[in-house]
């Protein structure tokens, strides 16, 4: 399974050619060539958390609330993979050892989530998900970012209005 960041780069690269061609066609007479840096992109911890971790956390919670266990299992796998990527890309944040912080804070509740998903146990899922959310906030506090507060998502206020989290019928 490819990592989330590798997959994102591959998708963007695949779409770049058709997107540029479409822009040139849609805007005749305009020079749409881009000048890009040859420097590699190294996203910071904030970008990785907001772009990759937070959406997976949200989708995992919504899937579990809907008792869509197959999708919850998928999102948990993706979240584990994303945290593994974060730990490889950002080794330290201030004085915080990121791989060690991930292992100490979010691994135990993710293990409990895995057990709850396999058992299709909604109350156990809710507890483990709450523990995961609390672990995220504890990590933010330890990194001197207490102003970043993650919460259990509300079903009615999803940030993914184009996705149905209920299991297919």
C-alpha cells in the first residue's frame, strides 16, 4: 500500500498535464506556462497534520458513528500509515521526538480502535475514539500548541458533505 504523501504526489503529477492543457485551451491567447522551483517540497508538521492526519481522524470517527465497520477499518489503516509517514518525515518538533510521541500517544488508542472495529462494538469504538482524540490534544499540549484542540466530529457538521459514511446497502 502506498503512503498517503506518495499517493498525493503521484495523483498531482498525473493530473498536471491534462490540467495545464485544459487551462491553455480554455484561455486562448494567455501564456499559462508555469515556472516552478527545483527545490524538493518538505512539508512541516502542521501541514502534514492538517492535510493528512486530521481528515483521516474525522473520517474514522464518522465511519464508526455510522457503524460502517469496513470503512472504519480502512480509515484506521490509512491513519496508521499516515502517522508512520509523519514519523519518518518529521523527526523532531522543537524538543519533541515525533516518532516516539506517536508511539506513546496515539498507538494505544488506535490499537483499541482496531479491536472495537473488529468486534463491531460501537460503545468500545466511541471510548477508543475519544481516547485517540484526547491523545492528539495531549500531544499538542506537550508540543506547546495547546491552542490546537481536536474534537470528536459531529455527524451533522461533516467537512465531507460529498461522502456518505453509512455502510452500502
